[in-house]
C-alpha cells in the first residue's frame, strides 16, 4: 500500500463548537477523536479506493486542552505553565476503509500519553519558541525535534507523542481484518 498525506479542510473550531453544543460532557480524549473523525471523513470524500486515517492531538494540562498556540506569546505563556509539570497528550485516530475491496468499515480510538516537562527557564523557553517549532504542533512541543531535550520523560506510547500511535493504528487495522504487514506490501 502506498501512503500519501492529504490535509483536510476541516475548521477545527467549528467542529468543536458543534460537538460541545451537542454533547456538553466531552473529555479531551473524546474531542480529539471527534476532530480526527471529521478530518478523515473530509479526506475520504475525495479519496475513493483508499484507506484513510485522520488524526488530531491536544495537550491536557490542569483539565484544559491546548492545541497549537496562536502565536509566540501564547507559546511562551504555555511553556511557562508546563515547565516542571506533567500533561497528557491525547491523539484521536479515525480510520475509514474506502477501498473497493475493503471492509467499508470505520472506527476510531484515542491514545493518551503522560508527558513530564523539564523545568526550563524563561531564556530557554524564548529560544525554543524563537525556532518556530512550537507554533506548528499541538501542545507547543515535540519529542522528535528541537523540543525533545525539554521532555524529561513520558509514560505510555512515545509514537503517540510524535503524532501517530503506531500500536493503536495496528489495533485499528486488525479490527478491519488488516495486518500491519499489509501496509508494507508492495502493490502489484
């Protein structure tokens, strides 16, 4: 199977407003799953004969959820709150089997990983935010880039923190009667 990336046209704020109006008691894990589903469904409309995976991540800190920071000032403020503390990164995964010979199934799940942040000073925060990296990612940090030295540890799936839980994806594929090895099979 050949992989490709297609960015959805989903307005995340609109999706969240809609689901929050309909379901008042959503957890952060539920919200990222709803966003992942909206993204997968949007892409699936223009991807016939494809296996479509939509994902979305948010950081939960003190019961509040955080996506990508709006600007550098927001990223600095977030890091000042996160430093020396723990948060939970939630990533929703929604899988749609649109393949002509596929199951036609759709299902999703959320992976959640505890992240321990280093107690870095304001100068280190400003320097990191100055790279621009924290502005492009949920939670304003990466574990596979420039932010990695500022993550003291995690409990759970590290691939989830990167943005795609490979163990969860393997499980979802299994629910659709696809083996992990099927993703690596060369097309003939």
